[in-house]
C-alpha cells in the first residue's frame, strides 16, 4: 500500500456543493455532479492544487453518503515537451480515493472513474487549446465521476451480499498511473476478491453508448464478458440504445474496449466492464473519433479546452448530459444490484 496523504480542504470545495440530504433520481444527481466538477474544478490535472481540491470535494461527498474513504498517494511524474523538443520530467503526486461501506467482505465489484484532466504536455498544446488550467473536462471525465457518485448514493443504504467499492483515480491522463498504483497495491488475496471492475470514461460527446469487456481477460476466458452481456441485456429491456465494439479494426477485437483505466485490471486477469460513448464506425474505427457532428471539430472533444465544456456540449448536443447520465446510471444501477444482491439464478457465473 502506498503512503497516505491528506490534502488540505480548500475553500473551493465548499462552494456550490450539490445537495444530498434528500434522495433524488440517480440520473439527475449524476448530471448535477458532472456539471459541478467540470465548472468548479477545471484544470484538475494530476499533482495540481485544483486536483487536490477536487479530491477533497469528492472524498467529502462519499463520506456524506456513509462510505469510509481512503486516500492512496502515488508517484505520477510525467514528461513535458518544451520548445525545441526538449523533454523534462514534471514531478507530480497523485491521489486515488477508495470508498468502502463499513463491514464489506466477500467478493468485490469495483466501480472506477478518473477525475483528473489532461495537463499541458507538448510545446504547442496551448496554441491548440489542449489541456491545462482551462480544461473543464465535462466529458473526459467529469461524466464518469458523476455517474460513479450517483451509483454510490443509490447503493449506500441498500443491503448487499457482496461489496461494491468505488475508486476515483488520478493520473489517468499521464499513463494510467493511478489505476496501476491501485492494482499494484492489492495483495494476492485482496486481488482475488475483485470479481469485476467497471470503468466509466467519457460518456457524453460520443454518438453511441458502448459496453465492452477487457480484451485480455475475455480472450483467456469468454465468460469474462458476463458483465458486458448483462449490461447490454438490461439496456435492451429498458429501450436504451447501447452496443459494443463491432470489431471493424482488427487491432481492437469485437466486444472489447481499451485505452483507459480498465487496462491494468484486464492485465491482472480481473474481468472488466468498460463503459464509454464514442463511435467505433468512424475514422480509423478505433474508437478515437467520437462523432461526426459539425459542432465538434475533428470529431472529438477529448482534452480540448474550447470544446469539452458545458457551454459547447449543451449547444451542440442539447439534453445529452442528462440523457446519458440517466441511461448509464439506470443500466449500471440495475447491474450492480443484481451482482451485489443476487436473487437465485442471477449474478455473475463465478460469484
């Protein structure tokens, strides 16, 4: 386990906090949290004061719901390219937030999302409006964090047979540093308890909602795709449009995802459910082109300070934030309740 670090509570954490006293529909709460994180904590790249403030806000929200929150500190240094192609090391300490209900035991379903945003890393990033202090990161990844918080509140008081644990990662944008640190910190016995990792990343801008399995785990054992199949079945039953990677690019096998915090878990042999919104039929058919909407230049909002913010998303995709928040929380809330409180004949095959 990495050393623990407490970050001072900053005044920004206390301003504009979404109310949590009365229960509210999970999708609305998810949308409110998405908007709050993006508006209140732009530029929350790993190691910055704003990232620390965001971490304290998120820890406080989870604590208010009744979770015990642990802060895991880790080295998240990364390289920065300066003018003239000189590369320098940027020291950074990241903080993961690990939220558990008291008394959890037995199999674990882990819900993860990264809360950091992309820093400026290349010499021309500022000119191209990439990363840094002005990046709100509504899609990438306030959207995933908002859904995680809404799911945490939905499950906070429910009797569960299995543990649902929430982990909010930092350092994703500089090489999946937080999720790797978390997986590396798990002793063999604890790692064996984790039967599924659900990864939430970039749920708004993309044309289509996707549920994927992990490429390594499902290749080794097709049954590792159980959560993907359950999620798609729940979506169909609720008339929510969702699909999985069609496999049009041979580098990315059908039914699997990539390129986010799911990877360290997949590499460790832990089944994964990766949730994202993009469009695997566009561009190189690799999931990197999210949309062909004219209002999203280049077909993606990732890391763009002039695109990945509420003002643009609401204008180009009116109603999308609330729609996706509702759809994802509805599918995953049902899925988590089935897995963590299974009736006879339900639940994952190896739970």
